[in-house]
C-alpha cells in the first residue's frame, strides 16, 4: 500500500456523463431536484477498479505524475475507498477547484438560492469523513492544492478546523516533492505555500500524465498574454507544449480506451502564438493531430477576438473537427458589453482589435462561432468595480444582439482575483433592478437555446435519448421557476 494517497471529492471525481459543461451543475446548491437524482444527472461517480478511479481530474494526474517521477509510492483513490487505503498512508493529497463555493459561478448561485453549493458541501464532507478523521488521529498529514487553493486565504480558520496541514497554491511541480517529503518525515511544513513566479516550472519540468484524465482532458500550455485585471491566470508566464508532448498525453487516454478529448488552454485559438494573433500553421497542425487520434473534441476556452480576427482559419478548424462530430463547445469570456469597462479592466481582451469596439468584436466573433458549429458557454461579470447603470444597459444590449447565436450566457458575480484582489466582493444585496433584468435576459437567452444544445449533445445511443429527456425536463422546471420570479 502507498505512503501517499491522492483524491478529490465526489463532485470532481466524475466525468459528468462525458460532457464537461454538465460539470457546471456542481456549482448549484441543493434545489428542487432530490439530491440523489441531481447528483446522478450532473456528477455521477467514476467507475473504479479496487478503489482506483478509471479517470481522475487532470490536475490530480499531474501531481501524481510529478510525485511518481520523484520516486514516491503514490496511488490515486476514489473518495469512497479512502477507508481501505488511508490506514497505511502517511500523506493524503486532495485536489480542489472551489472548496468553499467562492468561485464566480457558485457564489452567484449560492446568493440566489441562499444555500451552500454542492461542490463546497462535498469538499467539506470529504475532509470531515470518518476515514480521514481516523487516519488524522494516527498521524496522517493532509495537503490540499488545485485551482481553488486561493480560497483558503479567505477561510484561514478552515485550514485548522478541517485538519489540513498545508495548502499549496500555484503551479506546484517544482516544490510539491519537497513538501510531501517533509510531511512524510514529520518535518515542519508551512500551512499555506504560495508558489512564486520564479518557482513556476519550465516546459521541460512539467511531467506528462501517466494515467487517464477525466474526459481525456489534455493541456496545450499554461498562462495567458491578455492581462485581464480580474484574473489569476494572467500572473503566470505563457508556455505552449510542443505537439509531441500533447500527442503523448492523448495516447495515455487513448490506451485506456477513451476516444474523446478536451484540449485545455486559456485561449485554444492562440496555441503556439506568443501574442494575440492566432498562428494558422500551429493551430492546423494541432487539430490535424488531434482529430486523427480521437473521435470527439472540445475546447476548454477560446476568445471572441481571436475567432473574429481569423474567420477563415476557424472555418478550416471546424472542417477538421466536424469530420467526427456535429458541433463542439468552449467557454468564452465576454464579461461586459461596455467598451468603457473593457478599456479599463481588460484592454487586451479585444486584441488584435481595439477595446473601443468590444461590442462589435463580440458580435462578430460569436457569429463566426455560430456559423461553424462552435457553441460557446459565455460568461458575463456582474458588479465589476466602477460599473455604472449605463454599463449594465450596454451589456443587456449586447445580450439582445446575441439572441440568434447558439450559446449559453452565464452571468457571474464579481469575485476579487488577480490585480483586483483587494476590491470588494459583489453580493446579491447589491443587485440593482437593471442587474436583475440582465440576469433574466440571460436566463431567457439560455432557455431559448438549451433544447437545441441538448439535441446536439445527446445523439446516438438509445440511453442518450432518455438522458436528453431528463435534462429537458429539468430545464423546463427551471424555466417555470425563473418565470415565476419574473
Ligand atoms: S483572457 Fe481569460 S485567461 Fe487571459 S487574462 Fe483574460 S480572463 Fe484571464
């Protein structure tokens, strides 16, 4: 049995029915759907073999790969089987995305429903589970990391209350081995370790995953050059993986029988580019490689500006992708319809165009996506610092101009991150009448498109038809509830 066990709570140990977008369901609080049914619909547990999940979150797989590279005896285990593995372990590493529900999507939903979201509930119930409590009494050390580690800066007491020995924040490849070694040997470790920019790994220092990731996700690179003030990612250096590395990670998932992938970057359209102009040659080579190897592909994120700047390139990529599927998805940050706000807090988000034309850049980029069957889940930020009523009205105009474009538009309350981390949080008590109208306009947009997106998402197998009807039923109930509020 291993000295190091890695895990994540059950909202992360799921493949969301092979649809990353359904993972957004973990941000919602318990609601009108019974918990057992909601959990099945949005985050069914992964299959396991002797307690080992057949897939695991990509970030957890990277930690696993790094620790294996350094010679640790590591096993990744489903949270349900910790009782079997922890009695022999010295350290438990836990991956987290949103441990207290402070991420933008969960804060927004928690404010509206006035309840703690599922992901926070499951993170905390994992940490307080009898298996972990018992192992803690026997000296187990608990180390928590992942994209949600920043939230512990706002919940310092929870580190102690939940029995956590160390929180690791940032890209940890170069320091994680030292921390786990110190924990195993009983040496003192910091309760919160923030990885400095100088400690971030170079491309050569980032190991390949050695076991399959959830939904075949593979990274294309790290960092972003757009510098939006509300974003943590922008503080990291930009690095793109060579095709050989991406190919090796795809092969790990394919060897385990997974035929789909989600390629992950802050802007997939900028793969291989060191500025805000897409590199045709690199993007085409990437998609030729990926579409030959897998039969289903999605993008994690892309920008409207990059798409609007190269419509012919997107058409060529679409041709490659649609050989195997009828559409594909990506998350897209629109954030605002106001050029004034765009100029202040995200001037480079419109590059190579000017932020003065942000509204038109968004409409143009979204139109190109619609024509090429790229269906985005778009985010808007509500309550940005210095936002005026006129800015919110401009965002409503933009939402109206996007009504014919296949997409979801999700309004999120402002969360102070990145260069704006000392600003105030936005809460539901600050929601003005125009904010409420904006939220309703987004809900109406989404209800207009949801059935079309479900039809595209659930095709083929007979059980897909049944699942589709379930989600349509859920959407119809949600629609009725929202219209009652209106
Ligand atoms: S484009 Fe996205 S990832 Fe890049 S800085 Fe802006 S919000 Fe962050």
